[in-house]
C-alpha cells in the first residue's frame, strides 16, 4: 500500500505530462481510443470520487451566502452565452459543424475533471466542485431555452435524462467520498494528498484517450480542415478562460476566480454525445476531439497566467 501511495504521489509531480501522454495515445492509437470510449461512464465515476475525496464535504459546501452569485454565474454561462452565440451566428449566417459545436459547448456544464485542472493551475478545487454540482443539477432546466432557440439539436428531454444520470453519478461519487473523508480520512495531507492528485491525473489521461477517437483518422485524411477546427477550439477555450478570469476579478472572491474561469472554457460536451441522436453528434466528434487538446494543455498554457493573477 505504501509503495502504491508513493508511486501515485510521484505521478502527481508529473501530472501535466501525464495529460499530454493521454492525448498522444488517443491520437496515435484509434483502436485503443474506441475501446476506452466504451468505459467513459466508469471513468467519470472514479474521477468524481477522487475529486470529492480530495476536497472533503466541508470545503465542498462552502458558505451559503455565495450560492446566490453562483446561480447568477451559472445562468450566464449556460443560458446567456449559448443564446448570444445562436443569435450572433444567425446574424452572420454562419452554419455547419463548428458553430453548432460551439453552441453545444457553451450550453454544457464544466467537465468532471475541472476540479483537477483547477489544482494543476494552482487554484482551489472546492469552488470548482460546487460549480460542477450546481451546473449539472440545473442543466435539465438551462438547456430548454437554448434548444428552443436552436431546434437543430432535437428535444431537451434527451438531455434532461442524460443530465439526471450524470447528476446521479455525481451524487453517488460525492456521497461515498465524503463518507470516507468524514469517518476515515479527516485529514488528507502530505503524500496521501499528492497520491490522490496522481490518481486523478492518471484517470483524466485515460478518459481523454476515449474522446480522441475521431482525431487520428482525420489527421491523415483532412489535415487542413483539422487544423482549422483546432484553431477555433484553442481560441474559444483559452479565450473564454482568460476573459472570464479577468472579469471575475471584480465579481467573485479571490479563492473562486480561477476555479470559475477554468469552468468557463472547459465544458462537458461528452454528455451531449450520450444524450443526442447520432445524426446530430457524429459530425461534431472531430470538434470534440480537437477541444480536448486546449483543455488538457490548460495547465501548460494558462498555469502561469492564473498564478500571476492570483498573486496580485
């Protein structure tokens, strides 16, 4: 047991590199990516469990008075932003896979690994977990106006049931993790804390392998199209995080800013892949795969940016 804890604690020191390795495996080995894609639900359960275990129930709940501003932020993230994108794209006459994918991304809750990404850029993961739980809880409601303005995506009922399943996964994972923290691991620190971070990094790396299945084949058949989609995903993901972090400086408390900014750009499009018809989601798989790259490179690209702003 001590050897395993030491091994994962060592892995946490290389967490950013582990994420990159996951991306490369997903690109280079499409057969492996297809296999892992069939086990995404189990990986999400484990990832959420270790995120909740690291944070603990007291830090995850936070202060009650901060929930009001958080609800306003969620409505802005998951309702105002996608509807604004729908109206803007319609005004510009921009149609096709990329604008559709951007709208779906903006309508989604933050990724399940957002607390882990927040840790890797030097932020507090507790506000990130609160944001994740509340955004997923409200998703069945927030998707209704988005799908009303953009009927291209079908019925909100499909997303409603998928969101409820994800909410059940979050509730189960957090309940078990918080119970273990309360009764058996009241103080999680030192090498054990690093080991939990190492396990989370490993699980995120395996998870991304399953989301990269569409990238490898297109790399050799339509590389210029892929490069264009990559440019859009980097601009949207990194741009949203930087703008959110700058704006949140005047709105939220110091410990929340990085967590909420990470959640602004890193959204859980995988939920829609499970909920919507294949005729809608299949054309979006390339965007989803490209989107994983700026997401998993966030600690490299924005780590210093976040730490610099947090130090001011």
